[in-house]
């Protein structure tokens, strides 16, 4: 799918929320986006009116409630879904499952019907289950394409880059740590051995750093003390992923992002499709430990759709 240069039509579903608003702002600010459609069950006309005054060319329109969702989606190239409830202190991402699974299933069913060709980027947690839900919903509608459904795990990469840069006194914009696996606790696997530029840490520091990357979301949830989870950094990461996707759709070569996708290598999306490359025994052990949890999360998502009315 090659876009006409810099004419991406992007929809944000859940645009009035904590992630949705700053994400929509970043998308409106980009010269890559020509049309921005915003959907939510409350406040979208106001968010759209507010953003529409910004002096960039993206045309912004807000859509409110289920009956307006089809119009929001028609003709979209990319759909980003941050809709759902955020974590509170003491909650795991999996605790959001029941609420967010229903929201994602409903929204992706609308995507399958009204923009089946679009790239679908899922931010709603638990991503390890909401991606399989999206895949199963698209299969039900007969429009499933595994190359067009992405779990946005970019925040894990952004965090890894930042934390490594802090420890090594580097410019974070020049650090790149691939992170594979899923997007929850120990399924988040930073491949620090593959960082560019090359960095070395003693084993104890490496273990601490890895743990911090894996639990960075909880760090924010705790710091916000009940007022939400990572919204601003997630909006940044979501926008970064969308811009990479649009660059690639515009025909730009060599665009690489990590994402939670279905893959043949472990049957269900553990690996980015470039393969894993050379890894250390420490990283191998993390992958081995993550796979059972990933498989369970995937099955949970698939079963949810099977049992849907």
C-alpha cells in the first residue's frame, strides 16, 4: 500500500482520553498527516474543535458515539486505538482484560467492516491479548491480514533507549535498543546486547536495568498515585510508531520498528520478523520464561472472541 506522498488519513479511536488527546496533538502536528478523524464516546467534538485551530494542514474532524464510528473510519489508511481504561496502582495490565477486551473487539469489528485495508495499531492494554483479539475479529469478518495488525510496544523501546542513555551519559536520541516479546512485565525483553551504539553493563547492573525497563509502566502508575498510567510518553511512542508506518507506506526504505505481531517463528508473535539475531544466554533465558505467559495471554484473547455472542 503506497500512499500518495504525505497524505495519510489517520483515525484515533479513544481520542478524548489520557493517551488519545496528546497522541492526536502529535499527529496533527505532523506534515505526514492530511486527515485526522477522532472518535470517542464523549468530548470528541471539543477535542477536534480545539485541535482544528492548529496551523498545520491536517484536516480534523470529531465523531461521537457508535453511530458515527463508520464515518470516522471510512477511507482511513491507519487506525490507532488507545481506547480503554488505564491501570491503577496495584493492577496488572491483565486486570484490564475484561473491560478493554470488549472495547477492542467492538472497535476492531467496525474497522474490519469500514476500513478493512487500513493498518491497525493497538495501544489498549493488555496488548498481549488485544492483538490476538483483533486478529480473531478480522478473521471472523474474512479480512485478516497479519501484516496490517500491530501491537504498539514502542514505549518499551523508548524507555530502554532513555534508561541506557542515562546510565551511559549518551544522547538518548542516538541510542537504539531492540525490545522483543510482548508488552507486559517479563514478556518485555530488551536485547541490550544488540544496542547501538554497543554498551556493556556488569551482570547485576544489567539485571537491574532490565527489571526497570520491564516495570517502567508500573513506575509511572505508582508516581501518578491513582490518576492514571503512562499517557504522555505513550502518546509520543504511539506517534513515533505511526510516523514510521506512514514513512514506510510512503515508500521510504529501511524503516525498522519493533512491534507485537503474529509471527511464524514461535507461532504467535514473539519475534519481530527480522528474526532475533545473536543473543546472550541471559536474553535466551528471558525469552524461554516469557513464552508460556505470552501463549497464555494469546489464548485468552482468542478464547474471548470465540466465546463472544
